[in-house]
C-alpha cells in the first residue's frame, strides 16, 4: 500500500529494466521511492519469450527477468503501484504525479522510464502470432533456435529494416525484405550492404495481408498482395520481423520536457538529466539507437545516480 500523503524523494514512471533498475539503486540509497508501473508492469519484456543475451543468464524469459527485478526493487524498500501516470504538475519545488485512479503522489524528483513501443502493422494473424514467429527486434530474437536456418521475412524499407535483415542473414537460410512502395528509403550505404548480401532478397510493391501457422501454432507462412497487379502470393517462412521503427511513449511529457526531433527525450550533456531540473530519463524513451534490455537497465542505474547526486546537492 502507498501513503498518498508521503513526500517521496523520487517517483519513477514506468517499469521495465530501466524503471526497476532505477528503483533498486534509489531505494538502496535510502531514498523514498515509488514506481508507477503503467498498464503492463514490467513493460514490453513481459511479452518476450526467451532471452539469451542478458548477462548472467544463459536463458531466461522476459517475464521471469522482470519479476526478479521487481522483487529486488521491493526487497530494497521500493514501493510499486500498478496504475498508469496520467499527469505531471509542479508546485514550487515539488512534483505532483496523478495516476489513472486519480491518486496524486508528491515527489522531489521524477525518473521517466516509459519506454518505446515497436511500430507494428495489422493484418490477419498479426496479433495471434506475435512472439510466435512475429517479432520487431532481430537482435533480441533473431538468434533463437526456431529462427535459425529458416526463410525469414522483414517488412520495411528504411534503415531499421536493412539493419534487421543484415543481422538476420547471419542465422537465417534466406531473408526476404518486403517493401510496400517501389523504392527503399534507407541510406545509400545500408542499401549497398543489403544488395551485396547474397542471402537477402528485396521485393517491391508488396504487403502482407495474412499470416498462418503450422501444427505447433507457430508462424509458417504469409500471404502477400502485389499492389500493382493485385495478385496474391503465398510465402513459406519461419519468422517475420517488423522493421518499421519504434515510437517513444512520450505522450505524458511531450509538453513538459524537451524532446529531440524524432520524439525521444533529449538528455543534457552526458547525463540522464532532462531540460527540467529534477526530472531524469532512462531506458528506451531516450534511446533511439540501442534499445536493449541491458542498455535500458544501465541507463536506469545512471538516472538513479544522477538523481541521488541532485538530491544531495
């Protein structure tokens, strides 16, 4: 239970590796810490199956990793609530955070850790086979056994799609990039790398309209439509990756802290400070480059240390 009349040292908005790591560090520093977890406690990793690249674990599910992080934060004294933050106000030097149940929490500082969401396309079966052959992170999932030596599809025409395809080509037997238009939007250097890779094929003017599974309820084929001829083709595949980018979850704070031109939070110098004194940012909400669980957790640690130093001063 949380006491609505407590003045917290820090309120962390968002969970996931950045939020929980921040909470572990601030609570261990004897700061009164509250994490407002959001709609899905643990963030996107709660829907991730096997993780093989998080240091210390040969194999762990995203859900297990987040449950462990949450327990560790709580064991160190961090309080958590499963609501979403809907408003941030300021009264003199105190921040007031309102949640989805109209509770208000007062705090000296705030750490923003709401993450970013992968952009997805919607077609028949796209939700059914999410994490059952459909993903949006090649680095996270591409090396998993069920994608190896299979024909893999990547959707997108920009640098993100090219990067996904190049990475997947290390494990897949073949990678097919599906582009809705008649040209790629990626940089010249990325296009050259892709076209020089014998395992990658590019198909233009096509889009996926349906996904189907094998007997194990795992993606096994997609149906694509040619936008020029309206013909439909069936493609066997062992996986499909969206390569159309990510969108930072900055709706709550877009008019509060300064954002970069691409919508991610702008950090001050080499710190986790934002344009507002007392507000820090960690994880994918600031990261338009790496977007990994380990980098999110590391930035959560950095935000906590910056926050601790700020309160000491």
